[in-house]
C-alpha cells in the first residue's frame, strides 16, 4: 500500500492509515452534530479538530471550508462528491467557502502540461463546482494564474519562510531534480488553507482525500508558527475507479467517469465496469457477490442511496445480480449527470462574470 | 576573494572575475555608442550582449532596462549611482525602465526582517528612485508584495518550471535548510528580468553589480529554454565603503552613506572615512597618497568629477592632502544629498498616487 499526494497504490487500509497519520476517527458526537449521509456511510471517516469547528459553530462561531482544486483534467465523480458535500455543508451551516484553483501546481508538477491547458481546465472545473448550487455571495473562487489576490501571494511568502526544503523533501519525497516551483508550491497551498483565517478570522476546515493529509499537517505546523488557529480537516476515503481500483484518477480515462461524459460514454463505461459478482448468474444467486470491491455498488451506494446497507445485504446474499445493479446504476447516473450538465451550462454566466470575460 | 550574491569579501580582482564569469569587457565600440562618464571611468566595465542592444537601438529598436531593488534598508550611494546611470540612459535612449522591488526576497532571506519592515523600505527606496527624474510615463515600479501584476506571478511560475533545486544550490550555495521561498526566489527574479520582453517584446539590459551576475546567467538560461531573447547585462564594480572596504553595504551603517543622512551625519561619517593618504601631511607631500584604496577619492571621482584623472595624479604626487579632499567632498556631498532629499520629498505625491494611498 502506498498513499502519498502523488501516488496511491494497492488496497488501502483506511483504519491503519488514520492511526499512522495521527488523525481521529469520526465518532457519534460528530455524526450527531452533522448527520450527513456521507458521514453516516463513513465516506468521510476521519478528522483533525472537526469536532471543535462544529462545537464552536453551535456557540455561534462562523467558519470557512477550504477546498482546493488541482486542475489538469475534467472533473470526475470523486471530485464531484466532495464538492457536493461542501455545498450541503454550506446550506446546513451558512459557512463561507473558499475554493482555490491550483492551476500553478498542476502546471509545475506535470512536465508536459501547457499553461494554456491548465487555464482551460480552470474554467471547465469551475463550471462543475458552480453547478452544485453554492451560495455565490458566500463563496470565493480564486484561480492562482488568473485572479490571485495580492494577499494570497503575501501569505504564501510568509508561509514559505517557515518551511524548509528539507521539510518538503521529507513530506513529499522530492529530490533536488524537482523544479523550484514544485518545491515552493506547499507554501502556496498552505496560504490557500490559511487565507480565510487571516482575511476574515474564520477557523478553517478542509475536506481532503486521505492522500492529501500530509499537506494539511504541514499547514497546521505553519499555522502554529504563525500563531494562527490550526486548520481542521475531515478526511475521506477514495472513490473506486471503474476497474475496481482503489482511487478514481482523472489522468486514467478508462477507469474514470467524468462529469462531462455523454450518455453514450456513461453507458459504455458502466457496462464495462468491474463488479464484485460471481462468474455466473447461477453462482451469484447461490453464493452471492462481494459489494466491497464492486464499482457498481460503490457508485449506487455513494450517489443514490442514503443508506445502502440493504443493497449490500442483497448483493451478498445473491438476491440481486450484477446486470440488475448495472442497469439501475446506468439509468440513475445518466439522469444525475444530465441534470448536472444542465446546471453546468447555466453556470457559464456566473463564471464569465466572475472572470470578467 | 569571495564574490557571491550574498557575500563580498576581500579585494576584488575585477579583471579576473570577468574572465571567470564569462562576460566581456566594455570596449571602445560601446563607449563610443554610449559615452557616459560612468562607462568612461570604467565603473561599468563589463557586459554580456550590451553591444547588441545598442546596435539594435541605432537601427530604431526599442529596449528596456530592468533594475531590481532589494529593499531591506534605506538606499546608499552605491544604489543611487546605479539608478542615476539608468535615469541618464533613459534620457539618452528614451527607453522603457522596469524597476521591480523584491521586498519578498529580502523578507525571505533575512530571518529577523519583518514583513511590515520591508514594505516600509519599499516606500522609502521608491522615493529615492523617483527623485532621480525618471520619465514616469515610461517607467514601471512594481512592488512584489504590494502591486504584483498577475502576469509577473505567471511568468515566475513558467520560469520556475525550468529551474531545478539542484541548479539553485549550485548557483547560490543553498542547502536544504533554506526556506522554500528563498529557494523559489530566483524564479521570481528571472520573471522580473524577462517581464518587458514578454509583455512588450523589448530586449532587456540589466545593469548589475558583479555579485549579481550569476543570477543574470540563470535568467539567460531560462530565456533560452523559453525561446525568448536573452537579457543583456552591464556589469559595474562596487562602490567602496567608508572604511575603504570593497563594497558599501546597507546593512553596515558605519561604513555607509545613506541617501537620507543628515548634513551632520554626512560630515561626521566623511571626516572619519578611510583615505589612501600617508601617515603625516609632510610624508603625503613628499611621497604622495594612494587614491586607489581611498574612499574620499572614490566618491569625488564617481560623483563629482567627469574625469578624475587629474585628481588621481595630484594625490599620487602629493599635491593634495587628505584634509583638502575630505573638505571638498563634504561640501559637495552635502549639497548633492540636500538637493536629492528635496527631490525625494517632491516624489511623495507621485508615489502615493502610484500606490493609490
């Protein structure tokens, strides 16, 4: 098992990593304060100081959610579910949302990715995010190479003074052959995370995939050195890829369902998706399937069932076949993404205004 | 002898360094095209491709001078003479001048320097520069932490992609204990240098002290990789400090004459200045002095004589005493800096408008 910001390999032992990374499991206290389906389903399963954010909020203290978007491709289901969760959280708590687009990071990290290309994906990804229904009066979208505020650059410089090359090498596995922009980027990411605290005095919570957790720890260290409140985080597991691999990845098109896929593409991809079923229908009915490795169960459970436990049971006991699940999933996913794509088109006006196009 | 961007020690062998650094001496062809006193006096004595800039200019091609200002103290005579030279060059050639203030660099490099402090010196240093009579319609002042254009950040990111940590370590002697902002800064400096080429298509010439030459070489390498015209430079020797040390340094107040010093301070400092005179007046008259190590001769020659060769001869032959030189220097310097300080006060209005204060 490898889990770093740049590589996820092998089946992930989520319980083990929480202990290794020094985070906490989400407990009943948190679930009671924020009983979101993705928390109850343990998609978001661990955290650092998220309980404090919620407790303070119950006493009337505002907070901000920061969720950066690294743009190098179109968005996929794994991205969408996270921003949907954040939009729900904003509705629930009326909180500020700050979404920095780290187009600079992706340009720097990917040797063959052109500057114009990341800026194109800035626009495409922002459409997906706005489409989710954020309260745009209380939501800030910043694109590092398009409309970076001076205050953000300054905060990156202040953060950078507290991070050595040695620390970045340890945290991210870099060596001297890395370009100096990649080496600097953790300071910019820290600035993204601390920005609402510095600008508005809001405590921050960052929803992150497990692989990004090390960068949150880095930001927490810098916050402490700068005498700022440490950012909290809420850690999710990954969304499985279509082949059943542990993490859907935008740079692996065959295993990924993009938000912009056509109905035809969605149906084709889902019909080929890896399931946890038995080799034959007869065997499936007799011995049952394994929903825990199944991509069809993954998407049905995450996107379309508030409580997927009954489906889980039906699969294990052989009362549902892979064909049935795939059919249900394809119908629901097509409908869901069609509705999303319609909202996405409507978002153009908002985004063009934001970018003063 | 040590000459790096962060340390100058020992008597500097200027001829040797030109060969070592791979630059060219300024020859008669250049002096003929631009017979400025500081070139004739060999204060600016070496270059890279400056001849091409002048030749192209004779054919009608515009160019830009870039001259960054690292702000951590008030400006001193060594800074002033360089910007005066640039103002003269602008008058002569009508060229564009770009002056980036690297307040970020100084904040990052100096452990105990506060952010507010560098921004204070931004303002103070800019007054000195504007006071020199630049054509403000054709001059851009950019302060990295106050009014950085998005295009400059983007250019820094593009430059950074071409510079490895390994290169910075070799060029500047950094190690892993450096903060990642310091390590990144050469990309920002490169962006400063290439900015007028990218924004306006102007070829660039950078007047630099010998110690900064390595950073110009780095920018030239990046320009080549980005398929941009390589920046030219024109290299100066250093202005001696008051103790006769080879380089006046703003962080060494006792050896430095600041542009903001009062008449009283100027007189006091100059009366204590190191000269090349003999131990007694009698001996001086008999054996003569050594103007080549003398700070009084240095400032008289650089600031107040278009051709100091006669004074040089008079000193060597004992026809002038240190007391006489110091008296002449104090009078002239007080008058010169008083006039400068008056212009400096007038510059506030321009600067406040620029910073929209």
